[in-house]
C-alpha cells in the first residue's frame, strides 16, 4: 500500500481534526486520543466516523501507538 505523500500530509481525524497515525501493516489510520481506527480499503482511506471502530483494548491501543507512524510525515 503506497499512499500519496501530499495526501498523508493533509489527512486528519474527521471527528477531532487532530493528526492520525498510519499503521501500514494493518492498513489503517489510528487516532490514539479517541482510540478510533479508520480502515484503508484498496488503498483508499475510509475516514468516515461511522466506519471507524473503537479500540477499547489497552494492548491493541499500545500496539497501534508503537507501530504507527505520523501520517503527516
């Protein structure tokens, strides 16, 4: 999965407008503040609030934070 660098520089969480982490291996964007994961489907970020899933598990949250990279570069 290769996303356009310009696209990565402007993507933010649709809910709180803050920066996202890109978790490439799981093909998702993650908002660690709200613990919400947004999928990337066929190379297209699905940044819809209704399509995000909550991450309630502390271990999963820590894993995403550890493996995620800043989406804004």
